[in-house]
C-alpha cells in the first residue's frame, strides 16, 4: 500500500470468516483433483423447490427486475408478518418487517442500529462467529458466556452491568444443534425485561427441529418492545444463494434498520422477493428435506458414537453435530487439519465458535453416501 494510506482502524477489529476459510482450504484440494468430503458447509445440499424457482422466473419474465421499496415489497412483508403472527406468536404487522439480502445482513443492520462504542453484548457460546465480529466492528464489547448444551442463566445474570445493551441468542444453534427449551426462554425473557436489555433472536434454523419445539422469545408477553427476531429463507427452503432474509423489530428500530438498508444494499433483489412470497406458501415441500436431515443425524451420531475419538451430544435441531474430540489427544484445529490432510474430510474447528478447542463442527448437510464414506475413512484411520 502507498505510504500513510491505511485501512480504517475498525478493520483491525475483525477476523476473516473461519467457516468460509475452512471451505476454501477444501476447495484448494478439490482443484488439485482430490475428492474432499465437505462436512464444513452450512447449507442444505438439496435443490431449491421448483415452485420457488418458477415464481422467480415468472417475475423476471414479467419485468419485475427493478428496485423495490427498501423495506421490501408489501405483499412479502405482509406474508412474513402473517407467518410470524400465526406460527411464532409474535405481535407484529408489516411495519415491523424489513426484508434484507440474507439474514446475515439483517443481523448486521440490527447490531449497527443498536450498539454504540463501549456497549456490551452478551453472547452465549458456542456461537456463530459473525455475531462476535459484527459487534466488534460496531465498537461494542462481546461478553461470551459458555453455554454448552444448556443456557447458562446464572452466567448471563452475572455478566449484566449498566453497559449491557443486547443479548444474542440462536436456537436451534449453530454449531451445536441445541434447541433451547421453554424454561430457558422464559428465564432469559425475565432477565431481559428486568434489566431492560434488547434480545436479538436468530431463528434461521427454526424449521429444522427433530424433537422438541421452537419457541420465539418475542412471543413472551412484554418482550415485543425489546425483541428483534431474525429469520430467512436460506436453510428452510435451500435458498442460500438467493440471499433473502428478514427482521421483525419494534417500529423505531425497524425504521433505523430501513435507513441503514437505504444507504447500503437498497433492497433485496426484486424477483427474489417474489420467490419469497411463494416459498412461504404452505404447499412448498419442506418436509422431505427435514425428514432426510433427521435420518442423517441419526446415522452420523450412532456411527461416530462407536468410535473412541468422538464424544457425541445428539442434538435436536439444525444440521450440525459438535462432538468432543479431546480423547484423540489433538485440539480442534489440529484435528480438523488432520482430517483434511490425511482423509480429505473438511470440517470446522470448534475454536472459532468461542474457543471450543475440544470440539469440531460436522455438518451433515451432505449426502448419506458421502457421510458413510467419511465414517469409513475415519474408522480405517482409528482402526
Ligand atoms: C446462525 C446463523 N445465522 C445466520 C446465518 C446467515 O444466513 P443467510 O444465508 O440468511 O445470510 C447463518 C448461516 O450460516 C447461520 O448459521
């Protein structure tokens, strides 16, 4: 770089995405002709349902290819508000909804809209690393609260002080697949209401639940004023590449988020928003995908449980498992490197999800055939 010309100081705060880094290592080997089994990716390996594709095609053919209102097209915002009222028990209408290009963008806006320099944000871990990075970018301070397969209510209470502004939760969880139960959600809601702290609830894996129920914290009476609910189309409808998500927030926050979008992305792609309306149609076939994920979860858990290196905590949701691999004598980074170099299996180290050095994340969003092949390779190595 030219002398005295530097990146903005805020760039010193953020790290590269660990999940995307793991994926790019795998792609490098694939380019050399090595058949890498990718158990790193956080995206369904299913095609987007055809009714959704057709509706986007139709929208494009009909010339629906221009800017839309920044908050999103009215019909989609109404359809989302309907869904959130009917399925999630949220007291919202279209004015609370902002449609975004992916739910990650919604999370980015929410944190930018709420967090000032020095504000503290509580994040139960293991957690998706982008939360931590975006909070740092906003100048906030992350307070990670270890919550391994159980929400650490006491830890959260102890971490609260007069700078605490926000708690970020994610159920079902990436990377563990853990689904929070009603008691945990209620206890957290009480803390947030008593201490007047916002809650950002990332519900992107909501439909991928195999046992138990999904509870939106925003449905607890009194929470509507302080809850921001994020969801999207990537996981439920296998639409990762379409980039479509949304946030439901109290009106003053929704309007701040809308301003951020006006001055950055402008809007989500117009024909993609039309496809979003179609996706929310109850006839969209999502059940077969969910049933297949359950079958794969059962298989991978029971196959790896038999191997001495893996301590499995069978999760109720999402499409990840987060085994403890410490009995191998390796830490999470060493273990992932070993799997990639020796067996051409790509996974994600637990270290990036809040310092879980004893765990790795395995995504079973891959075919049964590939999962079986991966297990075979590991069995051969362990002997
Ligand atoms: C917990 C969590 N939230 C949000 C996202 C982002 O999803 P989207 O594709 O809607 O931006 C992901 C994607 O991996 C995720 O795991």
